[in-house]
């Protein structure tokens, strides 16, 4: 295959992605919008962030939020890869984008992780990570599947458990970096 043929193939693939997004938009707007599943997904996008705003420790919220952002970015990248390769899908969506589920990866998971990071910060992070991974993989995903918000296609929940556990440990490690303390100390000196 020549370079130009490769570009032509990419054009065809882009057209298929555009068609998939249009089909997803049509289904959300004409079938799923305002169903109870849609409302649950919307609540999963909004309520965790409201809880975070209420319960967050203002002294450490920037540090913990940074770790939450890291978790969001990593989980969204891995999620996009999994959806792209047909390992799982998100049938009912609040925002009609074929490959993204904002409610789970960009709200529920990071807020849950940030709350775990904030509360009992000296508690064993491995136990917290296992709790986070098990809750997400063996409780959260099956509940989402029962509500048609998640569909496992060619995937094991144990893989999700291992990934979620690892991502939590990375977020924990990141949230404990000394650079956060240095920034905090420097800001304290200026006031």
C-alpha cells in the first residue's frame, strides 16, 4: 500500500467514525434522552462533583484534584482504547459521543478516588487501591450494565480491577509528591 492509499483509507475510517457519532447522536436525541437511564447517567456526572465540593478539604483540594485529573486522563485514554477495540461500549449516553462515557470515567471514578485520597490519608494505600478497584470493577460496572450504561463485550472485569487498582496507586503516589508541599510552603511564605 502506498502512502496516498493509506491516506485514502484514513479518510474512509474517519467517515465511518463520523457516521457512528451521527448514529449515536440520533439514538441519544430520539430514543434515550430523558429516559430514566439518561437521568441516572446525568446524575452520575453532576452529583459526585457536588459531593466533592461539599466534602473536600480546602487545604489539600488542589493537590488531590491534581491526582484526580491524572486519574481522569489515564482512565479516559484507556477507556477510549477499549471502546475503539470493541472490548466494551456505553449504550446510553448523556453527551452523544460514540466513544466516551463522561458519567463514569470523568466524574464518578475520579471523585471516588479523590475522596479516598482525602479521608484517612495515612491509611494503607494498597488496601484503598484494592477497595477502589473492586468497587469499580465488581460493583460499579455490573450496576452500570444492569442499567444499560455499560456493555461488556470482550473483556474481563478482573482486567478492570487490575487497571483501576493500578491507576489509584498512581494517583496516590502523585498526590504525595514533595512538589506539592514546596508549592504550599512557598505560598505560605508570601502571605
